[in-house]
């Protein structure tokens, strides 16, 4: 555990430190292949940690790397370091969860007051953009849809519209907000759904862009109910 987390932490801080020294473009200081690969690893790991809301002291990170290279004995052993990293990451995740919960709650309270927004018993909010015609799908229906998904700050996390390719799936195999919401639609309809985290991915989140307890916004067009 320590090896993984500490390595990620150290590389992330190193990338931040190097970026500061290099000014606007960190690439200006990369003169060898080793420099470039090291920087690329730092960018990858740093991006991941940043998405989790991790805050680090780049000077302390750089010192740890320098001490390791110089074989200087660290001030605490691997077991203590492992516990420090675990506790810190858990505390950071808890802070992010609390922040997301409150942001989502505030957003949904204000959004429910907007014209055209309807709220179901479960807490799902939706707005009809275009009505369709025909039969509604059922919970076990296969449907073909186009969708565009964002966080409440506008960050796009997934979009079949941008990919230019609709998706087909069973309504009983997706998040609860989709299972409930798409059943309200008829083919040809386009709705906007505002999905509380408990009807989406909850405390686990999903992928690098959807954090724990994120409220999600989807614009969904029901193209057809697939027989």
C-alpha cells in the first residue's frame, strides 16, 4: 500500500515542483528522454491525484525524492509512512464527499424552483425539452438513446452526442435515475435529467471524472424502443 500511494504522491509533487520552476511551460526544462518520461509520469499521476482533491507540499515531496536518491535515512519508517498516507487520503476523500453532498443539495434545491422542472417522489428532477409519441418503455425494455452527461459545474464526463454514436442498453442495467427517468419518455422525446447522487453512483463515484456523491445532469434523447 505504501509503495503505491507514496510513489504516486512523490511523483505528483515532483511534477508540480518542476512545473513551477519551468514557468509557463514545464516542457522547457526537458532536455533528455528520461526527463520527458519522468515528467509524463508526473503529469499522469498528478492529474489523478488532483481529480481526488489531493493537496501536497511540492517542496517536501522533492526533498523526499532527493533524500531517497542520496540514501538519506527518512524521519519515519515505511509502516508509519503507510499509515500517514492512508489517513491523509481518507481525510481528503471525506472532505470531498461532504463538499459534493452539499453542492448537490444546494443545486437541486435551486433547480427545483426553475420553470419547467418537475420532481418525482424519488427526488429525480427532469425537464421536458421535446415530447415524443408512442409507448413508454418499461423497466425491462431495451432502448436506444443519445445522451450528454455533465457535472453541475458543466464538466462533461460522457457524451454519445460528442462521439456521434447512440447507445443501446437495458433500462434495468443502468443507474436508478436513468431507469426511472427514461420510462417517463416516449420515442422522439428529449428530456434533461438532474440526478441526485443516491440515484446515480453514490459514494463510490465512477471513473476519474465522477467523484463520490456527485449530482449529475443528463440530456437524453430516446431514439427508439428496441424490440
